[in-house]
C-alpha cells in the first residue's frame, strides 16, 4: 500500500512519454564470526517531461556469534524521492522510512548523561526547493523532520525529534570560480530526558573548477569556512571549522591508465585554540586493457590515509581478468590499520585480506560474482579465518510507456 499511494499521487503527471529504469543489487556472505551477512537494494526511477519519481528499498542483515563483539546494524530503509521541474524552479519532496531489525538494535549513549538507549527506526519527510533565477545565480532551501523511535534502557520512549532548515545562494562567476553562502539551523528534542538543543551554522564557500588543463588533467578545489553557534551533545561549544578539498584527475597518462587523487583537510578554531580536526589523502589508479573483449580487463590500485583523533590506513589492489566471453577471474588484496577496542589488543588493529573469485557478466543487464577471502587480523594474538562473499546485479534496462 505504501508504494501504491505515492504512485497514484504522481500518475496524473504522466501525460507525456514516461520511462522506467529499475535495478536490483544483492550481496551475501559470511564467516565464522558473522555467518549471515547480506544486503538487498532494489529500486526504480520513473521519469516524464519535467518530473521524476525515485523509489529505493534497502535491506541490510548483520549478525554475530558473540566470539567478537560487533556493532550490529540490521535495518530496512524505504526512500521515496520526487522531483518536479516548473520553469526555473525545482521542487523536491522526499520521504525516508527506516526500521531497525533484530533483537539487539544499535545502542546509543544519550546526551547530558541521559543513560543508554536503543534505536528502533525513524520517519523523515523532507522538502527541497531550488530556483535558477539567472544564468549564474541560484537560490536553494530545504527542510527535514525526523521522528525517531528510540527507547530508553528502562523501556520508556524518548520522544526524540529533529528539525533542520537550511538555505542559501550560489553565484557562478564569469571566471573559473563559484561562491556559495548558506545557513543552517538544527533542533533536537528528547522529551523523556528533558533535552532541547539548537545549533546554527553559517557557511561561506569558494569553489574552483577550471574547464581545460593540459595533458587531459581535471582539477577542482573547494574551501569552506563554517561558523557555528551552539553546543554539541557533550554540552561543549562547537568550534568553527575551515574545510578544504582538492581533487585531481588525469585521464590517459599513458593510454588506458587514469589516476584520481583527493586531498581533504579540516581545521577547527575553538576560541584561541587552533587544531587539526581531520586530514585525509586518497588515491586511485585504474589500468584498463584487453578492451576489445566482451568484458574489458582492469587492475585497480587504491590507498587512503586519514589522521584525526584516530588514525586509519588502507591500501588495496583489485583485478578483473577476462577469460572467455562474460567470464572473468577476480583477485583482491587489502591491508588496513584501524583503531580497536578489543581488550589487550593495543590501540590499533592490523587486517590483511586476500582472495580469488569468479565473475560472469550477461552483457549490460546482469552480473553474478563470488569471492573466497582469507583474513588475518592482529589482535591479542594472530587470528585467521575464511570468508565467502557473492552478489547478483540486475538491470532490466529502460522501459518506455
């Protein structure tokens, strides 16, 4: 019923030609710690002249044997997104409904020493409006409301709601830069613990996006300064923040090789104290070969490094080598360094994962794959175990009415 009503609301708009695109993505797997892992993502996009309706349904299942404590996050999410274009104005209402599943819902630590609570779901309607008033000036505004189903450890409902409103304008200059000025206000109320908090944010952002550079290079950059007014869940003043982001892409350093590199940095200004909030560097190199085959082969090298209150490192390689028609041989290897809270394991956890797999592609409509992985993790002692992952992707194509 919840799918039929939104469809009937927008069906009168379908006076002109209508197209439908749909997809299905299913992954599953498991190991000795979590035997039943799975994700189902199914959706469709219905489009007409000046309007569109996007409906997505996602179901995530996670479990644990209790050998190692894990944060479980099994949930079902329905996302309905409607877009209507009327001249220079675009109206975008949407609705997100989330239901947390399982006996052990995600655990939350409440603000103002309110104890422990358990998340069971939420309903979030929203509305966005965007107006292109001239060739280089755009105004935008949106609002969201969250009704969260959160239960206190004593069994009482918290009466938790969130409200957010934001708006701003973007000016695209005649040069290679754009300027955005925006503001946001967010209010959180939890009646059961007498919590009512509002904070505001004011942003000024400058973005650079040159159109042409030599040697097939593409560079974008953005700097945003955010001024905060309010306090966080720990009842501390929220620091102002300077965020910068640079992205460099180069296609065809040599034929069939491309590189994508992203650098991000956030600096907090807390009164007279200046501190680095987060720094991240990520790079990805793709080498494509055997392009004349039904499925081109590729090797992907990737790495990511972050520094904040915690440190994370990741490096990996993935390859797809086409063997015959749609059949390809897969191989992957990955190394990670992440924080851990396992007693006696030290501050960091080192993980090494590798394994082979097979994939078969049925043109552009479907793909099925499976990988057998071995993981080695350094905790209080070295742990080794096997994992199986598999998936199915299905794209029926575009249907016109």
